[in-house]
C-alpha cells in the first residue's frame, strides 16, 4: 500500500469564491476517502486539534482525508453560512477530493454537532457518499432542550455539594430557580411544530427524513456529558421513528459516558479515532 506525501493544501471553487482545505493523502490507490465537514464558528483544525489528529491517523493507515474551511470561515473566502446552507461547500469539497485521487469510488462524511446535521442533509443527494460519522448531532428545539435540562441537568445539579452550599448561603434564589424549572416543564410539554397545521417541519423531523433517504452506513457517536447529545438521545428514547432508525442494521452507535461535547480529553479523542477507523475497516 504505497502512501503519497503526508498532506498538502488545496484551493477549490464554491459558487465563485475560493475555499481552502488540507488533504491528508493516504494510499495512492485508495478507493474510499473521508471528508471532515466543519460546523458552527469553527475551522478546519477543530477543537483541541481534533480534526488534524483524526485526519493524520486515518491517512497513516491509507485512508485519504480532507478537512476544509466552509465559506467565510478560517482561510476560505465568502460570507459565513449556517449549517443548513453549506450544501454547496460540501459538494465542492467532494468534487475536489474525487478529482485529486484517481480511482476513488466512495466518500465518508464526518461531522460534529451541526456539521453532523449538515452532512445528513447532503448525503441522500450524492450517490458517492457511502457512509456518515455523526458526533453529537444538533437537533435543537425549545421543547427538546427543555427535556434535556429536566432529565439531565437538574437531577445532576441538585446532587452536587456546590448547589447546596450556594442554596444555604443564599447565593441561589430558590424562587427564581423554581420559576425556571416551571418554564422548562411547560416548554417540554409544548407540541412539536409539525403537529400544528401549516407549520414548517422542525429540524429533527427534517433530519430524520434525510437519514431515511440515505442508503449508506452510519456511525453515531454520542457524549454522555453534553446537553446537545442529550437532546439527541431524547429523540432516540422517546420517538418511535427515531428509535426505529437507530435500531436499523445500517446504524452503529457508540457512547462515551464521560466525554464532553468536543471530546476535550486525549483519551476521548483517541477513542473517537479508534471507533472511526474500526468502523471504516468493518465494511
């Protein structure tokens, strides 16, 4: 398995502006590559250099990996976009990846938080996408956030000595805290917008619709110490359509109970890399 040069910068066009990416070459005769898609106010390096470390590990065993800046982020030109409006950016990166590697047949899209949601929207529209790696996907709704707070944040909070110390010292306004709890309980019971006639389908429903149309494989990685992941987990445990999707043979789920949203510790990032690589090698 001959390996090409370790990595090199790439410039490519997206809707008339220039994007910058770093290609970690891997094997010269590779048939499958990974595209790391970046979401939120973030650029191609990733929190704690996660994207760099992942790309280098994959390339070291022969899997070409491209990480890039979407429009308006990092070193790419143009105006910044939301995760729902970077489909052209992803398409441009996929095109450049296939143009750079002769014989490439498949690409796997890898995304954290709202980038996971973005690649879920993109995948059904490009037959070259064979798999998705989704880490702590962003499925925010007011009701979903409220349920996550009620089921995760508040129970953990009242069990801490810090909470009771502040309560006894008077630095916690108990009445204000109870009012906040009541607001979350009320929000948690609100109907989903899709249940209201004429309303636009909410983000979780649109994401699930895209995932159902995607016929490739999915690796789902969830942190335990993260409200965003908890909101997503709430869908898997309370909504039959989501639990049915997750139970499908094409979906593999992995949980890191102690990890935070961005996998800040070396051991958490290393575990994510290990799971990604093992999953890629399994099919």
